[in-house]
C-alpha cells in the first residue's frame, strides 16, 4: 500500500464523516455537503491515480467501491440533497 491508496481512503472517510454530520444536523447545510462532495471526489481521484500507478494492495479498489456505494446511498435516502447541491453550484457559477 502506497501514499495514494492511503490518502484516498483518508479522504473517503472524511467525506463519509461530513455527510454523516449533515445527516445528523436537522437543517441542510450547503458548505458541509460541498466539503463532503469535495472529499469524496478527491478520494476517488487519488484512488484512480493509485490504480494507474499500479500500487500494491486492494485498498484502492475498496475506495472506488465505497465511493459509488456512498453516492448511491445519498441518492437513495436523500435525493433532493443532490438536486440542492447541483442548484447551489449552478447559482455560484
């Protein structure tokens, strides 16, 4: 296991924590969801880099599957959260 694999799992865990924090809070918080999305996407990119560099270990694959599972669960349980985030990003740009 090398640096990119370790950093990818670290960012995926941070993304899960921030999404969990937003779920615990009663109101929707755009900065927390944005930060969680950035953490998840960063973990995904680092995992992809680890795969392309052919690092040893299977953590990079666990990170990829976790990324898709988290996105599926967020979409399944709170579909409007994805819509809010996309609208919020569109209004910023």
